């Protein structure tokens, strides 16, 4: 998805017709979206579903939301329960991940927020039970996180990214993530993990033979 005026992907009202769906949003590349500067838009949005749904948003690369009068986050979550955000990379958005009101039981793991115009992750006071750790933060103009204490196992520093957002030799994000049940492949369909633990970010580092 590239060059869109508004949101690229929206997951909303999954249980509206009585279903209890399992939804996975995986391996999308989203660049330069929300260019119309409309109110209340994010590159990837998840909202208005309950714990009966199982939603996984993982290994998505989000690079750029349009600056303007209204803030546009990379990933926005609101009125949602039972959601996991894992191994996404967000760069050059107003906030990397924005968690609004009425969010419960959100799990945030192995994500990389880098060079955003706002905080890496922003948590509104109406969100409860947010479990965020094993993430990477670097040069977010609004600070690493707001509404959360410093995460015990997260990495705060230069991720040593390549031009294509992969990890290079010596990156502190290599083997720094937490093992998850799924998915078992990264953004480029490389098997995860390649080392002793998953990496933080969208591309698993593959050591030279």
C-alpha cells in the first residue's frame, strides 16, 4: 500500500454478525499513507471488537504517514480486546503505536519503533492491561513511550538497520525478542528464529555460513 489519502488497512467490528473470528494481518508493506490529513486516521487500524476475536497483527512494515494538522499513527488501536502486535516496524509516523480508550489485554512484543515524529508508543489513560515488552526504540521525537513504565527487556538504542530495514551484524535487536506461538516466518518468509530467540523487527537476521 503506498500513496493513499487515508488508512491502508482497517480491522473493525469483527463480531458484528455474531462471528468469533481469528484474524491475522501479516507481512504488509505500507508507505506514505494518510496523506489527506483527515481526522482520526492511522496507517493500520484495529478497533471495535472483543475478546471473542483473536487478532494478530505481525511483521508489517509501516514507513511514513503524512504530516499535517492531525496526527496519524502507524498502528492505531481503540475499543479492542484480545489483540497481539508482534514484530511490526513503524518509522516516520506521528506515533509508532497509538493505544486509545477502551483497550484491554493488548500484547505488544518484538516491535521496532524508529524515527517517528511522536512517541514510539503512546497509551491513553482509558487503556487497561497493556502488556508491552521486548520492543525496540530509537530516535522517536516524542520519546520512547508515554503512559508506560520503561520496559524491562526492550532495547533502547541504535538498531543498526540496513537500507531495507533488515538487521546488520552487531545489532542489539538480534535474538532480543520473545518467542511467540506464531507466525513462524518473518516479513520475507524467512523461518523464525534463526538464533537462540526471535529478533526484534520485521526481518530476522540470517548469519553468514
